[in-house]
C-alpha cells in the first residue's frame, strides 16, 4: 500500500465512507479507497459481515472502521456520517451504495403489474432510494462547508433501460437514484462537490441471495451482455476510483454504465 502514487489517483489523507461496504461492490470500493491511501469508514446493516471485512482490511494495513447502520434509519445515517466527519476532521468521499434487489421481473407472472407487492415495493424504495437520499444529504452538508468532495451513488442499468429480469420496485428505485444524482450535481457544483453515479450491469455479488454466482444463472445473464459474461465484483474498482479521485475534478452529474456493453444496444 506504500507504492508511489499517481497524484491523479492519490487519496492519501482523505476519508472515504461507504454504505453497504460489508459485501460485493461496496467492499471492492472500500478496498480500492484504502489501497489508494484513504481511511475508510464502512456502514452496513450486516454487523457480523462488517466485522469480517473490517478485520480483513485492517490486516492488509488499511485504516478502517465499521459501524452497523441501516440506511433506512434517518437519524442513524446522519449521526454515523456526522460522527465520521467529526472524528477525522474531514469527509472527502462518500459512496451511497447499499441496496437490495427484491421481487421477480416481468418475465415471471409474479413480477407483472397485477402482482406487484407493495410491502416489498416500500422496502426496496426505503433502502435503495431513501437510503441513498439520506446518505447524499448528510454527506453534502459536510462537503459544502469544506467546498470539496466526491459523492458516488450506485444506480443500475435497470434504472436507465427496461430490464425484464428485474422488478418494478428495483427499476423505479434505481431510476430515482439517477435522478437525485443529477439534481444534486447541479446544486453542489458551485461548492466544488462532484456527484456521479455508477450504473452496474450484472455483477457476481451476494445480491439476491448470491443468485448471480450460480453458474447456470451467470451463464444465462452472460448471454445478454455483449462482452459475453457477467462481471466479477473487482471490475468496479477502476470506475469507483476514477469518480472518487482528483482525476474527477471536472466530471459531475453523470450516470455511468459499467455493464459490458448492455446499454450500447
Ligand atoms: P451485496 O448484497 O453483495 O451487497 C450489498 C450490501 O448492502 C450488503 O453488505 C448488505 O448488508 C448492505 N445492505 C443492504 N441493505 C442495507 C440497509 N438497509 N442498510 C445498510 N446496508 C444494507 O450486493 P451488491 O451487488 O454489492 O450491491 C451493491 C449495490 O449495487 C446495490 O445498490 C445494488 O442495487 C447495486 N447493483 C448491483 C448489481 C449486481 O449485479 N450485483 C447491478 C446493479 C446495481
């Protein structure tokens, strides 16, 4: 972790906070931030999972802490972010990444309009959209005051284009994430705070109970990806680093697909 760093991607001395950091894409974001010099703060609802990844990052030499926080709980999100900023005296990078998939897509009768389950709808909205909004709001307060910062939200290609495999609630929540990314980018541009979103295609994480890791599911989804396969979690690192780094000084308001070419078609 001590190799000489390119200043464009050097995060030495910075503080990065990641929601959903205990697994999948969030863990990759955290590890990349640490490898490029940042102290990392992980927030996740999964306490035991958090302990495991905090211990593994610390063993690799990272300055890391983890806090059990459910992103749907407004006071908990605000106080965890305020505490991180106060303890470190700064907050440079925030990933609003925690999210869940839930419910089948329209390819199955249970995923079609007549069958939409509104308990599930509200749950997905609360985590994916309200949770991202609360994280964005709390992060922006600190960054505006210091007139610098990077906020990266995790949307999905399902928020940008109809994906028949994914449910209504998921699509709507991720389209919402893309919308708040653009609005916040405009509001925060005068404060030198860059706000962008990543829009992943299929990645083999633990989402949907790890479904994408099953070989037959991965193969089926791989067929809709121009590159011909689903992604490994670590393939998010380059884009995450770019959007968090000094290299992102003139990039704001974008929602960038990382999808093996799906959105090109
Ligand atoms: P994952 O399940 O591996 O990780 C998600 C993490 O979020 C977990 O650690 C989980 O405990 C945490 N989390 C869930 N609900 C939470 C809550 N209420 N409060 C705090 N933490 C909570 O899944 P992932 O694929 O790494 O998902 C990360 C993000 O990427 C999500 O927003 C997801 O919608 C998005 N995404 C994933 C894919 C994909 O194919 N994996 C595609 C597009 C978008």
